C-alpha cells in the first residue's frame, strides 16, 4: 500500500479514508465470528458498529481511529509506506476499544457513539468478556508472524507496559471522583496514563516497525504522549462548551459532574464560598437543575478555567511539534503528521 506524497489536509483526509478502509477489513477478519463462541465475536462486531443489537449487519460510527492513524503515519514518514506498521495499528485500535468497553461498565454509561453500550445490551459479565477478548486479540495481532522476532518482542513488551499505564490511569480517574479535592497533579498523572500512554504507544509502534533507531523511537513516543494529553484536555473542554450540532453529542460533563480539566482548574482557583458550593454540588447525589449547571459553567468562565485549559492544550501541541521536527528532520512525509496534529486537535467534535 503506497500513497503519493502530499501535504494538504484534503489529501490527508483521502489517505486516512484509505487507512480506515484497510483497518476495517483487517479488524473484521480478526473478530470474525467463530464457533462455539460465535456470539462473543458478534458482540465485538456490535461494539465496532458493524452489527445492530439484533446482530444484523449495519454500518455505524466506528470512532475516529486517531491512534492507529498515528501509528501508520509515523511508519510512512520513516519508510515511505505504512504497510509494515499495520500490526501495530490494529493492536492499538483493539486496545483502545477494550478500554472503552470496560470504561463503559465502570462509568455505568448507557450510550457509546449514540448506541447502547455492550454492557447495557448484554449485561456486565458478557461485556467483561468482550473487553478481555479485544485485549487478547490485540496481543495476537502483534504475534501473527509478520514482524521480525525482535520487533515482535519489543512491540509486545511496549503494549503490555501501555496497558499497565491505562489501568493506572483509569484507577486515578475513578479515585478522583471520590477524593476530597481533584488536584491538578493527579489530573495530569491520569491524563498521561489514561490517554497519553496509548497515543505514545501508537507512535512508538510505528517507529519500531519502521526500523527507527532508539533515540527516534523515544522522541516519537514523547510526541505521541504530548498529543494524547492535548487530546484529552480538548475533549474535556468540549465536554463543557462543545456544540452538540457540531460534536454529535451533548456537553454533559457538568451535568454528570465529571472532573475534567475545566473543573480541576476551577477547584484550584475558586474562593472559599464558591468552592464550598461547587464541592457541595459535585458531591450531592441528586441531579443538578438547569440553574445549578449554568452557575457552574459561569464559575468556570469567571475563573478563567477555559482559557487556561486551552493554553495547556497549546503548550502540549507546541512540544509535540518540536519533538516531531527533531525526530523526523528531513523525512519527506513528516508534513502529513503535522497536518494530522492540526486535524485532530482543532476539532469541534
């Protein structure tokens, strides 16, 4: 699979559509229903948007697939072709979806991509099986015989370390919801592990499979980590101020009292009286009314939480750009990675 060089965002979107088609074809092969556990793979297919809840074929939203795209673009920037990194791209997409299935259970989320979540349809025990199955298939994707033995060994170790980080990040996320105060250091540790780690893994896998030296692999991993942190913070901003007609989902973070970066920053800046009311509203079991939601959103804005959060996003993007330039200096197709950063981090949804 080769593509002509190009730097325009329009051309990049065409390329990503080709990537997406290839990923979809390979993922369907990986989760192809197999007896005697045919329904297990059909539940995975439902999660990916290929089947409805009656297990009939449909084509639904499969997600943004940002992580596998990073893996493929890094490899292509290094070698001129993304083909060698396909096992890594498949692995990170499977791990991402494993984490989504389990997160939905832990968060008691009834909807994912505008459809009932796996656990909401088939129950928590089977949803755990679906998530565990996706986790296992991700590791098998790296050991299917297409990688050199050294690359396979390094890739499996990297993926295992990343899964450990994901678990730590989810633990910190859950702990923040029940702790006394959502501190900024804890939030940053959570964002680094829950989101940044898999972005960093995607970039490193692309570099490993592209034959990069150790220094370049490390720098590209740091690049991916910075992008992942920025992505998480941008998602938190949209969770408070996003436009549903653009994002496709309502901005419910205040309603659901999620402790994203706007809330964490407000917690650090609020005066005692406002902090007492904010803490009381976030810890109260009863739902917020419209007036309370409006007050919280207004408090975030008065305290400059949105402006600071956006500045933190930009800081990480600048760092990512610098790391990318240093790692891929002179690489003919690195411009497309720069364009991709802009495409995913200036999004409205």
